[in-house]
């Protein structure tokens, strides 16, 4: 019983020092939200171009689709960064092994 109290006491003093979520997680999530909004706007424009059927818009549509693919790659990198930050937090809290 004393061991459990000591563990709780140790966690109470050390766990409070770790922000949940961490600043790295918050930064990654905010960047992901901004990216998502940008992709929504690009997809909306692609949809508008598709409906217009204008020949001159084909180049713009291609450019927008390439930008969406580039942003998808950026999203994947941010997702990896967020996962690493979450894992680091769990290690700091003692819930996962380093």
C-alpha cells in the first residue's frame, strides 16, 4: 500500500511538469489544422473548375491537384511529428519505455 502511495506521490510531483498536450504536439496540430483549411479551399476550387468545363482551366486544375499532393506529403510529415511528440510525452510521464 505504501508503494502505491509513493508512486502516486512521485507522479504528482513529476507529471505536473509535463504539459498535456506538449507544445510540440500543439504546434503540429495547429499546423495540421491550417493545412487542412488550405486543402479544403484548393479542393473547392478544383470542384468549381470541374463544373465549368473550361479548357483554359485544365492547367490550373492540374496545378491545384499537384499542390494538394504536395500538401498531403506535408501532412504526413506533420502527422509523424505529432506522433513522435506524443510518444515523447508518454515516455516523460513514465507510461512508455524510452
